[in-house]
C-alpha cells in the first residue's frame, strides 16, 4: 500500500517538475486573470504550447527516473559506483537543462517580439542620367532570425512609372544570410528634369518548427529609387547654341516668306505687261518648296523641345542648308522682279519723253530736212508703240523703247542746231502710248511668332505621363508612420519598421507610393520625392540619429533615450521628408508611444509642419500595473519612467493647451485589464484624448500566447474596420 502511494506521489512530483517552468512563465508574464485558468488555456492551445508540452514530458520522465533512483539507497550506491552511468546521467541532465534553457530563451524572444528581421539597402537611391548610357544599382538583403527556423523571402523590383515588373524571385534559407541583387538601368533619354520611380521590396516569413517560435508574420522592407534625367554640360551648351540657331533660321524663313509673297504680288501686278514666265516658274518652285521648309523647321523644333540633340545635330545641318538656299533664291527672285519692273517703268518713261520731244518739235518752225525726219520718226514712234504693246519680251521692249528714244533724242539735237524756216505739217498724228506704270507692292514685315517651348519635365505613374509636379507643395502631403516603443531594449530597433507594413501594403493598392523606411541621413537634391503628383507613404523612426564625424556623417540607432530626444529626432525626420518631397506639411500616423512622441513634438515645436495626426492606441495618460512594471525591467529605462501615469513628463504633456491641428484618436477596447477595458496594454481611460476626435474599436487579447489587441489593431486582415477608418481620415485630406 505504501509503495503504491509513493509511486503515485512520485508521478505527481515528476509531473509538477515537468510543467513548473512553463507555469512560472505564465504566472510572471500574464497580468490579468487567474494564473491556473490562464495556464490551462495556454496548454489547451497546442500552437502556442507545443514546446512547453515537449519540455514537460521530457522533464517529467527524467524527474521520475531520478526520484526512482534516489528513493533506494542501494540503487544510489550502485549508481555512484557505475561511473559510466553517472556520466550518462550527467550528460542527459545537461542536455535536458540545455533543452529547457533553449526553449525558454527562444520563447522569451518570441514573446518579446524578437522574430525574423529583414533589412534592405541600396548602394544608391537617386540615380542621375546625363550622358551616361546606363547605371548599375545593387540591393543588399540582410536576414536575421532564430537559427532553428527556416524562412522564405520574396523580392520584387517594380517600375512604378511604367507599371511593369522588372524582376521577381524567391529565396529559401535556414541560416542568417546576406544576398545581393544587381541590376542595370538604361538611360531612356527623357527631357531635362524628368523622372522615373522604381521600388525594390523584399518580404521574409519564418516557418514554425518544434524549436522555432514564430508568428509567421512578414518582415517587409522597400526602397524607393528615383531615376532623374539631367543634361550634361556639353548638351547645355549645344541646347543654348541650337536654340539661337533655330530661332535665327525661323526669322530667316519668315523674312524669306515675306519676300516671296512680295514677289508673287508684284508678278500679279505686272499682269501681262511683259513676259514673266521664268520668274513665275522660279516663284512657283520656291512656293512649292516652302511646305518642306516648314517641315524641316518644325522637325528641328520638335527635336529641340524633346532634347533629342543627337538627331538634332544632323537635322540642323540639312535644315540650315535648305533655308539658306531658299533665302538666297527668294532674294535673287525678288531682286530680278524688282529690276524688271523698274526697267519696264523706265521704258514707259522713255516712250513718254520721246512723245513729248516729238510734240515739242512739231509745234515749231524747222527746216525741210528736219520736217522730213520728224514725219519719219513719228511714223517710227507710232510703229514702236504698236510693237511695244504687241511684244511680251522685256528685252525686245527695251530694244524698241531705247531705239525710238535714241531717234527722238537725235532729232531734237539736230533741231536745236538748225534754223526754223517753215511750218511742218505732220503726215500722221503722234499716238498716245497709254502705257501704265507698275507700282511696287510695299514691303511687309510679318511679326515673328515662332518660339521654342522649353520642354516640360515628364513624370510617369502607371503608364500615365504628365508634367512633373514642381509646384505641388500644398497637396498630397507625405504620410509618415511612426512606430511605438520597443518591448525589450535589447532587440534590434530595426523591428520598429515592421509595425505598419500591412497598412502600407493596403494603401499601395489604393494608389499610394511606398517610399520604404526613412531614417535621418544626408539628402540629395531637394524635391526629388515630390515630382510625382501622388502621396508617398513611409515608415519613420525616432530611434535613429545622424551626426557629423571627420569621415563624414554617421547614423546611429538607439531606443534608450527620453521622449524629448525622440521628439527632436522626429523634428529632424519631418524636416528631411519635407525637403525630399518639397511639401509644406506631413501627415503623421502613429502607434502606441509614437503618438506620445508626436504630441510632444507638437507641444515643443508647434503644428505648422503637420497637416493632421492619427493616433492609434496611444498611452496618452501613461501606463500602470504590470505594463509599467515590465517596461521598467526589460524596456528602456528613461522612456519607461516617462510613460508612468504619475510621471512629471505625463503631467506636463496633458496640462498643455490643445493643439490647433486636427488629431484623430483611435482607442482599442475589449480586453480585460482589471478594473476597466482596454487593448491589453493600455486602458481605455489612458487612451482617451479630450482634444481629439475619438473613435472606439473592440478587439480581443490572448495573453498566454502574447497576442494583444494593442499590437494587432493595425493588422488590416484582423481588424479591417480600423484600417477603413484610417483610410477614410487620410482620404479626406
């Protein structure tokens, strides 16, 4: 009977030893509810407690074996004498102790959110094309995770401007690793100031195994790449020179066109006064050439405005040759027509003078010989008038006019040298020639309306190309997502960038552009992120700072500072985002302590740089109970002390006047937190903010598995109604 009782007690004690480590863990870390009911619920959830069950079974069996040996002194002495068996027991005990320690360490890491972490960097985030035909870009993927886990990583390189995928792939690993992906980007010869944007993103998920505690959630990173087009120094010089040359050629075309039109009008005014067949043919040829001239000039204009200077250099030579040829020929034609009209008018004038001479002589007395000559010349004059009218050849007209003019002049000379004796009777009257002089068309100068339009820089988004938005500072404010406090100061601050990744992923489907994670670092050219007229979203962190050294600028990370330091870093972060996007303001979406940091920033620096702020489960009035106690033990000391609901910092924060910017406060309730409800971390009364528009959302918590509404409230797949409210607030900017 005693042996049976001892056997039962032995089993009970062994089982107690087996389950004691996991029970103590639940007692220490689950703050609300009965420890026993919490522990039973934990064991019933095999997804969470599988490791605890394995450890408990191994420890129970080993404890039973040890107790069974210890209860008999004879067996104990025999065991001690067997050195091999003692060594085996020591090794087994050490193995079990290591198993328990490893399980406890891995589970603590899991509980403290020290899960898979992926980091992504690019050797250049802004690429500038001048005369370089291509640029190489390299992305580095770093993965950190539990060594007992396996992970799958998917990466995508996407051209946001063209809406096409450049590359996609997967990586499977069971170790910590670094991977490099290298690409060559081609120069697409866009106009000066144009821009393309591309995004490289990678997401990694760890897989749960016996020794791998993980929630199998993604760790995701993205990098926004801007591809900017600039003219080289040589192209700038050619652009200025070619602008002057094309403008000069255009003026030449305008003046030549005026000259050609003047020639055509003069040809019309000649109106069969003399033959213009050759000139008309030349004018027609030039007129027919004019459209081709305009085509050449227009083509040169288009090439200049599209900054296709390689083609323009060749085209400009041909265009210049053609226009100069047109100018010379039109000038020669105009000169020829002007000369012919002037000659014709002179010939008409000659006829008129000859008639006047003949009429003057006929009115006076003259010798018989002069009278005979006069009658002969009058007959010649009348015949010359008829011949002048009947011939269209201007050279013949010249011969006729000059011949009769010479006869009249000679007769007049003879007349002056003779003595008048008789009155001469004319056999025929002197005909009136009635030749009409041709009046020149007055020169006309057409105002030059030709101008070269400075090409607009082009920015494309999903195949829709528009003028780059260089003056959009008051619209599409960038959105900065701010994380909360680290649960454990020992884990990498890089985990902070994962908190809003799921909301950002949803917003991308709504047309927002993910600029990835932004830390304080040197910026390139102002406004590079603001050329695309769309809203950028990015994860910011107040855990990073940048300072100058002799070797340049160095970025450090720290989550052990006070909230005032975080607010100062947030100011620098906001200034950097405004500089990169060339926007007047930013929008803040914060989680947990990020809301307190944002409020402190507004309290210290004002809200002029903030369009609106959205606070999600922020400890606006501090924390208490075990959350305060745990934070003091494993969290950053300074900020944990300031988050105490009774701290001077919290009193000062809530005694300040309300801000003058819109603040929207999302409150999580539904989890038992003793005397009131909350999100599992922060009570309802602490989250409420009188100066804000408050929204309440209900969720659930499962403490044994460390699943709190406070964390999962920003998971759109778990709480889509919260995401819908955030999207609604953002959309109504």
